[in-house]
C-alpha cells in the first residue's frame, strides 16, 4: 500500500512538473504578401508566396519553429528573421511555393477574397494560428 501511494505521489509530482512545460495556444498576427494590400494571389503562379509572422507585445516571432509552420497545407521553402514592418522588432518572413498551397477549395473562380490560414508551433510546443485575407485574381487551372 505504501508503495502504491509512493508511486501515486511520483506520478502526481511528475504531472505537476509537466504543467509549466505545456505551452498555451493562441492567435497571432500574420501578413500575407508583407507590406502589400490587397494580398493579390494568382494560384497558377510559378513563384513564391511570402507570409510574415509579426512580433507583437504578446508574441515573439523568434520563438517559432519554422519547420512546423504550414500555410494552406504547404511547408515553407525558406524563412528569415527581418524587421519587415520597420517597427523595431524582428519578424519572421516565410516563403511558400504558391502552387503547393491548397487554393482548390476556394479558387474555382477569379477575383474574390478568401482566408489564408497559417498554423505552427513554437520551440516550446505552443500551437498558434493566424489568418489574413487573400485576393484570388485568377481561377485555378486544372
Ligand atoms: Ca499584405
Ligand atoms: Ca517588426
């Protein structure tokens, strides 16, 4: 019986210790096509779509684990820390191959707006997400 209580206490203390490691989740600010508005996208383009993760009072973009980030189902080709909005803090700008992004559910016609959703994790395991409007300029070919 004493042994069981000991094991129970051990399990309990392990759980309590694990709590601070469990990171919070939250919505963050992103900017599709940084500094450009509206965020016009031709889903048939051979190029890349840049998306900035902004550093704000409540989120530090340097805590982002870039390989966990997905934008409309695509993984980033490359990324860089830069102060793209010139507000004095470093943001993360990620580049996605436009044709790897899943526009198919939305791009049945040209010239309309949809939500560009980004998800990812910090190095500490906190899940975050962000969304920005995107203007689809052309219907998706094929
Ligand atoms: Ca933009
Ligand atoms: Ca900045």
